[in-house]
C-alpha cells in the first residue's frame, strides 16, 4: 500500500529563520514520483517540485531546497530565510508508475506560519 | 491560458439532498481528478477521468460519482448527503494520465452539509 506521512501538523517560525518540512513515504513500487505542493490561504494548490524514484539528486530553487533519500524513504523540503509569503499549507504527495493513471497519495499537510 | 475553474465556489445543502459540482480543466488537458479535503485528513483521492472514462477510483462509497464530457469538463455528484461530506472538493487537471504528472488545481468548491 502507498502512504505519505507528514508528521508535523503545524510549524511557526520567525521571519528569516530556516525551516524544514518532513515527508516520509511508503511504497513497494520501484518506479514512483514524489511531489510537493503549496496551498496558500486562497486555497489553490500550487506545484513546487517533482522527483522520480531514480533521481536522488538534491534540488535547489532559490530559497527552496529538497532532500530526497531513498534509504530513509524521505523527501524533505527546506525553506531558507523564510518570508511571510511562505505561510501556507504544504503537501507532500506520491505518484505511482505511469501506467496506473493519475493515482496520487497526499500527506495530511504541514501548516507553516512565518511570523514577521 | 485560463486555469482550472470550479463552480460553484460555495454550496450549502441539507442532509439527504444531492449535489453536483462542476470542473473545467485547462484547455488541452484531458485528465481530471477529484479530491476531498478535510481538516486532519489531507487530500483524499476520489476519482480520475481521462478521455471520458473513469481511470481510477479512490475508497469512497458509491454515493460519490462523476463523469467527464467530450470537452473534458467534469462533474462530480454526491447523493444522499451526510454531515461528514462537508469538505473542500478540489479538482485537478493534467494534459495526460500518469503518476508522473504535475497537477493543476482549481480553487475548490466548499460544501457545507447541515
């Protein structure tokens, strides 16, 4: 069975602090895809990043970075020098191999509040 | 390009009624997925439609159904509403169907069942 766990329900940080959002996944598939989405107060989820199971390279995009470790089944997300605009709910998701259609498993989300 | 649109944005119903929600995907997108979002449960997958066919279905009772039209627009229907159906219903579209797809989400329909 597939499962995504985001153990941190809510996190509060002061602006300019770094923060890491944890994501642990379970799957027996050898090919799978991991995603992070951001849901600001307006409600629409916005795609941030996708990784496939064969690419363990870390990724950095501006203040955002992602650490994918198959050995620990984790795909953690770090925001450096957080800003108030980063306040949102962040979801980690697992996608199965291509021929199973759009079958995604989302974690319960981590609500991040950045205090000015 | 216009984003994913969902109508209505807010809906109030009473127990036992039925409701139909609508989703218009991004132009050219053929896959539409529906999710139920509730506090503490995150996003739970309802179903996916691709080229007018249901491709995947989540673990929801048969009261939840959907369909997709030839223009890729999709509707979701919930019959015999229960209090526990109160949630934000999100629609997402992607160009094709597959677990590698980035999904584009709509703003959601907030359903309240009284």
